[in-house]
C-alpha cells in the first residue's frame, strides 16, 4: 500500500524519504520566486524571510502533479491512501479528487482513497505517521482507511500566535483588534472547527495562554497516559520546550512529538506560534 501526504503535514523531508511516503509539496512564493515546499525551500529560509518583513504566499499542488502520480499508481496496481491537508484551508484536496476521477476514466480499477483529513500542520502529520505504522503492520486497505478517517475526525488542534498582525493580514482578526491586542499583550487561542482555523478565546500573555490550552486539553482529551501529543512551533524551540515541559508535568502523556510549523501554515501565523495536537475523548 502506498501512502501519500502533502507538505501541509509539517513533516520533515527525512521522514518522507525514510518512511517511503510520497510527498506532494505545496508551492511557496518568497520574494517573487516560487519554490516547492520542503524540497526547494527550507522552513529556516521561510522564517528568515518572515523576519525580514516578507509575507510568503502559498499555493496548492498542481493538477498535473496529481495526474502523473496517480497514473503511476494505477499502472503499478498498488493500493494508495492520500491524507490531504484540510480542504477548508487549501484547494489541494479538491484538485486531487479531480485528478483521481480523470485517471479513473482510463484506469477504472485504480484503488486510491483520498481522505480530506480536515487537519493541518502536525495534526495532519500525526495521522500520516499512523498511516505508516498501520502499513508496516500489514493492515488491509479498507480497515486502514476507516481507522485513519476516524483518527483525523478526532484530531484536536489548539494554536496560540505570537503576532496578531499576521492573523489580521489573513483576515482572521481586524487590523484594529490586532493593534489593540499587541498593546495589551493579547494571546488568542484558536482551534480547528470542521477544517477551519477559528478564534476560540483571548488570554493575556503567553503563560496564561499555555495554561488555558492545557485546561482545554484536559477537557477535550481526558486521560493522556496512552496518548501521543504533537507540538509544532514557528521556529522557536525555546518556546516549544517550555510548553512541552508544562504539558508533560500536567498531563503525563505517553509521548510528546515535536516539529516546526512549515511554510504553508507559517506564512499565515508568523513567528511565535505554538500549536498542540491530540485526539479527543469522544
């Protein structure tokens, strides 16, 4: 079974190489030059540009890339699962579905599941990592699709951002709110609702934001002793380690895995962002 994922998962290039997961890189525009995310430009380069006042732009994977890849899959006779970045944040998933339908006109036996995970960043990344685990166990295609869909549906995303101006540029908050929030050290908490990034509540200062996110984790996740928690950060390891220690102390999860927020999300949230991912207890 072949696993496909896009760069909205914020997994490293080495992960894709070592685990034989096919990467669909979204496109990143920096200083007028377009790059393949992860392959053509590193997260360090993206954040360096952000630090210099640039606001990178991102665009979806092209139809042609999907057509070529899915045709190769069809010719191989293998089964495939593509775990896609939320369709509410990118047109990539819909383009993949269009490509699949086109390929099936010539290869009606193509066995490819495209899962709109409604996840982003390491929330999607954790689902991709689970897909690799299930594949190594030799799980049957249909069962793997069901389990991965259920996991994606249960994935919680909690974000707090360092700079409200980035949310204002993306239309998430008004410019006046961003200005006042900056003066008052407001740290908003956002979450994902049906694949969309939605402001949830406001706190004063990073420490209170962290405490509130941990409280929300307890409410939504219940017992963490057998759960993996994901943390992604926008190129601020010190901040991430602080949050990791607080989560470890409060919840004692089975494991905490970390990654850097990539260009796709980083272009919209800027520096000083921390995101936490875990499965709910529903």
